[in-house]
C-alpha cells in the first residue's frame, strides 16, 4: 500500500532481488515456485530477480508466464574476445535478461571495480538493450566525515562524463550505503531521502523520471516506511530476496 506518493506518480515502483552467490537448482526452484505463486495477476510494481549467471535460464523458465522479470548481477565491459570468465551483455540479453546490476559495492570493494569500469559496463549493458541498475553509495567512513554526497556525485558523474546524463532515461539507480548492505543496519528515512533527492538533482530533468531504489538491509518490517517516501521508488534486496515470504511481503508493500 502506497502512502504520500504524490510526487512520484509517474514512476513505477520496482523491487529487485539480488541473490548474490546463493542457491542451487533445487533451492532456486522451490523459491521461485513460491514467489511466482504469490505474484500472480496484474501489479502496479515491477519485480525482478537476479540469480547467479549459471541459473539465469533455469530461472527464466520458472518465471515465464508471470510478470516477474530477469536480471543479472554483473556484466563484462567488453563485447567479445579473450576475457576468460566474463559474460557479455549480449549473452545476458540472449538469456532473456532485461536488467543488470552494475557497480554493486561488493564488486567495487572485493573485485576492485573502478568508477571508470563501472561506466564502461553501464554503456555495454545499454548497447545490448539491457537496463543497468547502477549502484552508488558511501562507506561508513565517508558517511561519518560528511563526504557521502561528494562520493555519490562522483559515482554518477563517472557515467555522465562518458556518455552524458541522458543515458539515465533507460536506467535505474540504486542508492546502497555500503554500511547498510548485509549488516542489518538501514539508513534512516531522512538519510535515504536526502540522498535520493540529491541523485535526482544531479541528473537534472531526467532526475524526475529515473527510478531510484534504496538498498541496504530492507526487510518487510521497514519496507513500507521507506516506500512511503516521495523519492524512493522501490528496493534492491539482498538477504530478503532469498526468503519467498519476506520477498513477497516487500513486493506487496511496493505494489
Ligand atoms: C544488496 O546486496 O544489494 C543488498 C541490499 O543486500 P541486503 O538487502 O542483504 O542488505
């Protein structure tokens, strides 16, 4: 149930489940059977699941016929060639992906992805008609020293500098404070709203229509409060997307 959503009536709510490197064929099939059964019919919110790459086709087969859409967790910045272990945007599109998460903080921190690489991945995704979900967010040290908006501004600008901010017409942004992802800590509604407004302002006119998700320990117990904020258009979920009941409760809160 939506509350106070007057200012973003033109933006469809979106809930994205990032399974990270979890699951197996049997667990995924069980999870998807419950999620599909609980998300029948027409909805005002969009729902996307992002399984690990080896399970994309398996997932697609199970969500076919429902309104749930498929996304990937990562993409190569390159189109083709000698890049062992990488998966191109075109390959993801062939596997029926519509979305791809770009620049998740786990990839920035653990795989050393730079803003420059993230920008290249964003471009590669759009070339293959995938919708990038660009993750931005500050560390706890950056939040504490007050540089969080500078950091997020630079993360957005790295994309705009390469291809202009217009590309955000066909993209989603996810504000994910690093200190809130997988930690059980959630940004306060005021902290989240401040950053979401800042992102919109950075993107100028496109900022009015771009969907901006909040991510970081969203649960069914805090989703409704976050979704009620005028500049939050849904959520990027980690842990909560692995539990069908919890995932569905959050999807319904956005609907
Ligand atoms: C995420 O991985 O993008 C995420 C938001 O994780 P969690 O919901 O578990 O904090």
